[in-house]
């Protein structure tokens, strides 16, 4: 199989950004622009059809402009380019004859009168030099350009009321038309400086009081430009995706890449085409999360904390959660994830993260050597991208054969997925020739259109390996081999496996799971008839301690997106947040097993009784299991747990515990006479006389100062009312309810993770 360029519709839900702090991907569609501000300005004008380059897709930002060239730009910015033909048959200035390339533009502009009345003539938008000539090839000066733009806003000589050019320059400055420029009146204007002035003009208020862009069409503020060059809802290419919908640009064939990821004002004409897009002044910062997101804040790896309101708009790379707020998505933001925050005056006004859904669903399946040009079409020529696998930054050489690479232009990141699923190719919809989805184990995998080339090499009934993108779309199909074997892993239940996606999220594969695999991390594949095969990831020799701070396991690098689980002596595993690991070092003896991704980084880590989170906590009850088998009879001691969230049914234990005391237990995989055996039983330590005022919050977590010792309160803390022998059962704000009930409390702390697990109110 050769390298496959797998191109599908561009699906991106991106974010806000600004002229001041630009997304890393603010790369101009012009090859010779390397300044972020100029890149944005030039692409705003390209979107409008005001500029198209100076040959060879270059903009020549430092080149100067002639009076004729600036006149043409002004007419196009006004949206009057369609009127030019009727002005080409006459000569107003003798040095701009009918055959001159800019004749129609100059004639039109010089025919537009600004202001005026019966008593006082108005001002021409553009004037000659006073002797019947225009001097079209003369460099335009800063003062001349400012004068034209001020008049475009509806101001005439009568409004300025001062000697030229001082009056016009002073007004231009007060209107902020010249922001970003420091030039003398007679200074020649470069193309980059002219672009800055025209973009300033678009959002400047006219004399009438309305911003200039209102004169161009219907304007909508706070729109996010998500992606360019996408397939529109009308199946036409070259569209622009925004947070408000998908629109064709008024000029065909433009791809203003520098505008991707910006928030601003969108202007549409009466045909619902995009006339222009004007970025606003919001700023953007991209951070890597240190610990999982919290309901009210995010913490960056450099220690900076960002407070975020629950109603703050949130956007994902795949747009799978439209109209989301931070309250809807924060639980999906795991430690190590890359998040872009958009700020206005220091306040977070938007959140963007690459959810694993593809931002740019061009996909590249690696099946041979890579070079610097391998991803040019994917990135649009951008080369300063970051490469990430499992949320960990990797090197170019860490990309391996059969990895699937996609590009997120907002964060300027190549997302590398090594997710593969071995199965039998059976259910293709609507047909095997051009499948749009392939169904395996009850899940419909979307097929990228150009993946069909590799799919066509296989027949129904054959064993295949699906090569999947970071969000579980089929990017290609290959024959099963050592190089393409299944890598799909996840937590198994009784009738399904929740497969982890490389950059966050899960997908469910349904089927019968062997009892020995249930509640464990498994590798999954499918045989004929959608028969699920799930096997626990094997125990391996642990190479050393887990350095949580350095994110290493012995000599191995631990990926920032590592999936962490905890078990107790072979018990059912429970998923953990990396942020739950308070110790900087977890010793080798407390590690059960690990798994490496295709680049040799640890992507799964199973701990053994480190945090105490694997236990079910509540009130312990002693019982017995009677048995009679093979002529023998007797009984086994059992323990069960009652609490406010379901508790634990009776399991066998030989551990000593107090009947009616508070503790925790976890069921193991082993059974005796049909009843599972406890893998661990612990009793909780108690501190009485705790008051409401002893509790406090820090970094989104609750703590309690119990008789001089500070303990973290578990987010799943149980509450017991002693007087009525009842439990608090609410799922939300349980701790607040417990504290509100009484000012006399006893807290019960586990001896493993040293967290408060049960609070008894007296």
C-alpha cells in the first residue's frame, strides 16, 4: 500500500482569537507573510477580493502602493467593484486614459461625492493633483491614504475644518484608523500598512454612527471562524465554517487560512454569502492542563490558574457538542490535554479543546518513510506545528507505520492516532463499494470518503484491521499483521467494552465479555458474526517507580494522556484522574501493570491500592454464606456495605472488621461457591467534633482541618445521619447538604489515600 492522502470534509469547531495574541496556526495564505498581524489583515482583504497577491501567491508586504493601486483597493473595500465597467468608457484625468488598467476604478472613485449641500460642494472621494491629472503611478502617501479612508467614512472637508493634511490626519487618529502605524504625512505606504488601515476601517464607525462593515451587508458579532476550504452544506467545495453555520465566500476560491480560530464580526450579503470577516480584540492563550479540569477553573502546567464561569462558551475540534458551555465539557478535559482559552480584559470568554474529533479531517495514513513534505497538504504548508500522540508531544521520528495523522489548525497540532481494530469486514452501509459506515460490534464507524480506495482492496468476509483517526473514524483498511494488529483497549463491562480514543472520549463496542475480563482493562477485537474478543492486558515486569512529577516509569516516558486505573489485589479496576495522585513518586511495588503505545510511551497504567479510590465506602455489615458441597458443609464470613449510592453486596472475607463500623471493601475476581471474594477490606479512622468552619476549598477541591490535620474530602464522600440511620443520597452538592444539616460532625478517613470518605452528622 502506498502513502494514502485521505481527504474528507473539513469539520472543525474552533475558537476565538485576536490580532494581539494569535493562534499558533495564524499562517497567511500568502507565502511571503511571516508576521501574524499582517497575515490576518491580508487574509481579511483576500476574503473580500480586495487583494489576490502580487504574483506567485505572494503579497509583497514591504512593497509600496501607487495611487492607482490604492484607489482600486478602496473601491473594492466599499463593495463597488461591480460598478466599475460603466466607468471605463470615459476619461476624467488625461493621464488615466480609457485603456489604463485602473481607469474604471479611478473614474468611479473620483465620481463619488462625500457630504455637500446646496450652499457648499462636497468632497470627492479621490481627487487629482489639480492640473487635470491623477498621477496614477506615483506612490501614495500616508496622508493621502488617510484622507481617502476618512472620506469613505462619510466625512468631508467641511467636517474636518482644517488645513490639509493635518485635519484629516488628526481625525483619522481619533477614529483609530491609523492604529498600529507611526508614519509621517509624506511617508510612502507599504502594502502591509495599507492592509492595516483598511482592516481598521472595517470596524470604525462612520459619520452616521454605524460601523463601516454595516454598509457592506448584514453583520453578526461574536462569530467564530472555524475553518476554510470546507465542503459546504450544498456539497460545494471552498466554503467557510463558522459557529453560525457554513457559508460560501463572495469571492470564489479563497482560503484565508490566517483567519481560522478567530472571533469577530461576519458580514453576509443578500445571497447569504460571506462578504468579510473582521477579527475582534480578544486574545488567546494555549495551555497544557496540570491535572483534570475543575468545575470552576483550569490549571496550566506552568502553575497559572484560570477561573472560568460555567456559562462560558466551549468549542471542540469536531463540533460534536454544539452550543456547549464550560459546564457541559469540563469533565472531558483531562490532565495533559491542550486547551486554548480566549480572553477579553483578562476574563475567559471562550474555551477550545481538541476533543479527539478531527479538526481538519484530512488524514494521512503512514505506510512508508516520512519526509518534511509528507504533511504539507494536510497543514496547508505550515511547518512549525506541534506533534502529539496521546496528548504527549512527540518527535517526527516517533510517528510509526500505520499511524493515522490529522491536523488541528486552531492549535497548529498534528494529532497522531495508533488506534486500530482487527475485525471481519461484514456490515458496510449503504454498500461495500462506497461505504459511508462500517458496523462492528454494534458501533457504526464513519468512513472518510478517500478511505474507500484502501477499502476497495478487500471483500466482505475478510479479516481486516481498521485504521482509525483520533475520534474513531475509518481512515484506511489493512490486512491483519504484526504491524497492524488491534490496539483498541478499554474498560470491559458485562456486555460491552468502552474503548479509549487517543485524544479523549470513548466508543462502545457491544458483545459478550468473559467474566474473567469484566471490570478490567482489555484489548478488544471482533471475529465473524461480530463476536467480541476481550483479553485482559497482561501482567508485565514493572521497569521502575512511577515518577508522577517527571511523568516517567523507569526509563519509559509516560504520555500526558495516559489512562490511569487502580485495583486492589486483582480486583475490579476503577479509572483515576492523574490529578488524584498527590505523591510525586509511586513505588514499583504499588504498580500492577502498564501498556505501551506504538511509539514506546506508557499509555495505560494500573496502580495497586495507591489512592484508596477503588474501595466502596460506608457502613460495614457482617454476614455468612452457608455452603454444602462434596459432603462438606460450613459457612464463610461475608461483608457488605451500605451507603447512599448503592453500596456493595455481600462478598466473602477473612479480614477482621467491626460490624456496624465504617470502612471500605473491594471485590476481587476470585469466587468461592458462586460468591466473590474481597480483595481488600479497610476500616476508617475517625475524628469527631468537626465544625462547618473547618471545611475549606482549594483549587476546586474540598478539605477539612480535623483537629489540626488537613485531609482532602473525597468528591464521592458519603454522608450518614446517625439519629435516623439514613444516608444522604443526592448526587450533586452532597457535601454542602451534609454541612448544612449539622454543625457537629465526625469525619472518617481511609488509611490508604488519607481522604475523608464518610461524614457522620450527629
